[in-house]
């Protein structure tokens, strides 16, 4: 029963892709999105880059800012590596398209 309720990493990547886009859209100044509205793919890539660099951490299924402490960012960066690598791998194999990652199959 518990095993059936466990979320695998691929499901988590798909699940947090939308909050990554929302974070990037809500914090456009962080990503220098000044002109036209960025595409969904650009928002996704920006959010994942910020996550990869250790500025965001995953708490449960919510994203939170880490802050300016370089040590904390280093710890979070290492923790985030697994999901970032999987995100990139899923993009490369076509298993995830940032624009449609949360669309129902």
C-alpha cells in the first residue's frame, strides 16, 4: 500500500515543472524577462536553472527560496542535482516537454 503511494522521481519532475514556471513568471526580474512575455518553455528552463543553482529548494511539493547564504545554497544545489539531471534527461529523450509537462496524457 505504501509503495503504491510513493511518488517516483519522474512524477515529481513533472509535478514541480508548473510551480517552476509560476515562480519564474512571478519573479521575472530574477531572470531578466523584460520585453515580451516569455514562452512556457523559457519560464520552465529559467525556474529549473534557478533550482539547479541552489536558489530554490523543494519542501514537500512546494518551492521555497533558499536565501543568500552560500553554504546553504551549496547544500541545496547538491540535493537538487538528482531532479535536475532527471529533468534534463527527460527533455533529451522527449519524455517531457516543458510546455506540456503538466498536460493530461
